[in-house]
């Protein structure tokens, strides 16, 4: 027999980095962020959100080709990998919940950040650029590394995010943009 949900039930609530809690059922699939009782806006990402929410499709394809995953559950680079990198860099600013056993919420994993969706987008782009620089440095090609570093000096993460978000919002009514 199914058990009724009780407000404050730890299995159905997520404690946020700010100390507030949010019910897992309050986080719907189209949500990118929400206004918290703490007064801040928190970014929300779910495993069902495509990595193209943050990065152009061609770059996601390159990352999938270049990055070998060791997980049988996630055999190719995807959103959980992006959020894993963010969680590694900002462990106090991201909370995650495995809802794979909860068939009522519609997602298997959810991440909620202490910062808003735009800042999370910038953080993801910054970390992917760092990963790319690290990969280029292992190519043992000083010219390629110099060229990459030169191009990255001209790359404005904030401007990229602004343009990418505007482009994604214009292309379709995509709730994951």
C-alpha cells in the first residue's frame, strides 16, 4: 500500500545549499530555476535536460567523441557529467538528489545550485574551456596549445552565454534552453 507523503518527509524534500528545503514534486521537468524562500534564485538541472542546454550541439558531439566514460549506466558524455564537473569545483554550492527510485517525479537525478541558471551556465562554459585547455596541453603540440590559449584570451564567456541563451530561446519553445 502506498504511503501518503508527509510535509517535511526527507525522502521527498531536498535541502538546498542555502538551508531551505524544496519538495521534489515541486521541481518539474520544464524548470530551469526557481525563486527560493531565502530570497535567491536557484538553478535547477535534471538528468533529462540535454547538455545542449549549455553547449552547442557540435561541441557536445566533440565532447562525446573525446571523453570516455567508465559508467555502464551512462555510456556517453551527458548532462550528469557536466554537473559532476560543477559539483567537483563547487561542492558547497550544488546539491543533488537521486530520484531514480521515485517514479512520481519524472527525472532520475536533479541538481540545484546556490546560484541562478545564468551563472550556472557561465560556470559550465568556464569549466569546459578548462577541460579543453587541459586536453590540448596533453597533445604535445606547443603550436596548438599556443593557438588555443590565444583564442581563449579573446573568448568572453559572459558574451557567449548571452548570445547562446538568446539563440536557444529564439529557436524553439524549448523549456531546457
